[in-house]
């Protein structure tokens, strides 16, 4: 998918060197590109989107992603979004699964991919631990709930970074 930047990270939990963060005034010295919510546009690219799991933030995130995709023109944009599977009661989940996002979903088998609880892991915010040995058990988090993975792309993004199963 060519992902090289995160939209919700900090210097202590980023996976990629390029990231957006909640506190750019402090985090810019460590590589933050600023606040995702304050960015008028994003450079062409493929982004990982893992927002804090609160309905308010996820709702704002979904609306911002929709505006960015609609306003992207021919600039390739791709977003791989990870959110909890809370059912469609959450506004953001309903929005991303709904008609407004349909032109930007390029997955043939539904609106999203479901990773079942206890069958996948997250990388926790301890990037200073190694991926192997004793540190590995502290770096990876067994997720108890399901996670929805949305792949949202404009046409240019789908061409540049095709989503295959």
C-alpha cells in the first residue's frame, strides 16, 4: 500500500519518520508535520490513520478524510484507517461505511475488512523496544476487540497504490 506517514502519532509512538501529531509546537522538533486537523491539504501519499478511539475524534477524522479526498483533484491520496468495530452506532463508522465514502472505497468484498478480536495485534507506543527477544512481548498488544480496516483512496491513489487481497 506504500504507506509512509501516520496521521495520528507522537514522537514516542510513531512507526514512520513522517507523522502528524496533536502537539506540533513540541513535536515538530522530532519530525511532526503538524496537526492533521489543521492541515488544509496533504501532500500526495499513502497514510496510516489510527485515531484515538473516541467518537468525537473519529467523527472529525472521517469528515476531514472525506473533505481531503473530495478536494484532492488528481493528487494521489490513500488512507488505511484502523478503528474499533463498535457496530454502526458510532457516527464515524456509519459515515465511512455509507454512500458518501463509496467512491473512495476500492474493496470488492464490502466496506471494510474486519480483523476479529484476539486474532490480531497492535504495535504499542514503545518504539524504543526491539521487535525480537524479551522486548517483543512488550511491543505488541493483543487486541481484545474487533478492528475495522477501511482503505480509502481517490482514483489516482487507487492507481498508484492498488489494494489487493
